[in-house]
C-alpha cells in the first residue's frame, strides 16, 4: 500500500501496489510525504519532491 500526503497532512493519493514503481498522477509541484506499507507490515516514510 502506498499513500501520498501533502504538507498539510491531506491524503492526495492512495494506491494498492506490489510494484517497485509508483505512478504519480499530475500533481502540483511541491513537497509530499510518501508512506509505504510492506507486505510484512513495515512502514517506510520518504519525502518526495514533485517538479
């Protein structure tokens, strides 16, 4: 599962995926927080910059 949040904490994308690639639709430029949940329940947080 992949969720993308803007810096105000609003979820802007939620995607169920088993792929190593996450497709980002046309999002406004800015910074986002990506939260990934692996199959074994591990959570991974990353900052994402969209140009």
